């Protein structure tokens, strides 16, 4: 009998050793999503959930970090229906309390890395009655948010590695894009400080608008105006705008930059329908003769001067007599004749960033 038990034990332990999982945990991207209405961030490795959220109006901001596909440290997501709040935790005690408080355990959102390769920092802030959190693999972002009145919660969990900017951008390029985060009124796409675009909205230059801007340039050249014959500044991607804006903030301060450069996701240039005209020296057109001609004629080509003098409180930007927005001849002419800004003409909300 003893022998049998011994044999069984050996067999059992062999089975244990041979079936003991050898986890070749792979790295999986943790996607960061953002909902403008509540300023909430949500983190998930589940691409089906990600795409569903994007269809529901969430903006996928890219890859926040890479997590292991499995580890001994699952991070669970909890949800409280009455307050529509989400909460992430790895802590058993916290989980018990959450359940007592009416939270429902939705499942594992991602796994924390067993080796402490990349620290993921957490900031937290109260937004109305809702606590919102931000997770980042970048300590710079963590401290920056702390300066913007976010609380520092320290290291939240660990990841395998950071995502490069290219990886992050590539991951959102192929996502479905919906009109949910794009604001149209009467078929006109409106972009201002109140109405932004998703980071994955990347239509490129609109061909009709592009042809129209080249016609203006050609005609101005033929009439002897100081206008660059080939160069203009048109379509800008979210990431290009991001670089541009951040450079202005660095050199000129945020308050100044916000008066003439749009934050990423808020530039009309991202629509492919806006163009800056330049002079022969490659600078933005500011000279009186040229500016007067543009103001009086752009509508005949389908454009409006989008940021006129004296309207900064409405458009959100200092005058830009060189910045043209394509609307098509009919609408541009109506807006021109009304003497109103696009915001006033359409009766849409304007003002500072929310
Ligand atoms: N200069 C305009 C406002 C832009 O950055 O889109
Ligand atoms: Zn412009």
C-alpha cells in the first residue's frame, strides 16, 4: 500500500512538474481611450471592446504601454452603475470594499508585469462628482499632470515596455472612425476649441479644396501679387499638429500659443479643408495688398477667411488673414455676404477649450 501511495505521489509530482505552466507571456498593447463628455480615460487590451468604444464616441489615443498577456498580477476593472464609474484595482481588500459599495467586477483589464521593467504612474482628479484617473508610462506626464491639479497616486502597476510614438500612431491609423467625435452642422464640418477631431481622423488634403487653393494661387500670381507659386501649408495630421503646438508652447508659453496655434485634435488643418497662403519668401501672407485681395475674393473660389480681425473672442484665434477654409462657392459666398464668422453663421458653440 505504501508503495502504491509513493508511486502515486511520484506520478502526481511528475504530472505537476510537467504540466506546470511555463508562461511565455507575450507583450500586448494596452489601449488608452478617452471620452470627451466625462474626460474619462479607459484602458483595455481587448481590441473588440476598443472598437466598440470608438463606435460609441470614445477616442482611441493609442497605446499607453505594453503589458504581459498573463502574469500573477491581474488588474481588475469594476463598474458602479448608479454613478457610471469605473475603478481599476489589483488589491483584494479594495475589491471587497468595491463590491460592498455596489461595484460589479467586470473582469481582468490587463496584467501587471512581474518584473518591474516599466512603472505605470497614476494621477487622479475629481471632475464634478466623478473621480477620473490617468495612467502613464511616462514620469514626465505624471509630474506635468500634477502641476495641472491632478493628484499623484504613485506607481500603479508595471508594464513590459513603453510604446514608441510610431507604434502608437500606427495602432490607431487603422481604427474605425465614426462621426461621433466629428461635429457637423448642415453638412459642414466645424472645428474650433469646442469641437475637436479624433486623433485617428486623418483624411489627407481634400482634393476639391486642394484644386481650389491652387487656382487662387495661380490667379494671384498672374495678377502680380506676392504669393508663393507652389508652396502652401495645408493638411496637417494630428501628430504634426501636436509637434507644432508643443514647439510653440515651449518657445512662447501655453497662453500665447493658444491664441495662434490649435492644440492637437483642434486644428482645422486636420480636416484637409484649411490652407495657409505664403508669400514668395515662404512666410505667411500679411501684406495689405495681398490680404485685401484675399478677403474680397476668396469666396469666389469657395473659401472664407476663417479668423478675421476683431473676432478672436469668437473664433478663439488672433486674426489670420492667410488662413482659408474651404466650404464650396455657394456656402462660402453666403458666409462672406453675412459678414459673420463661421461660428455665428452656423449658430454653433464657441469659446475656450472645455
Ligand atoms: N493656426 C491655426 C489656428 C491652427 O493651428 O490650426
Ligand atoms: Zn492655418
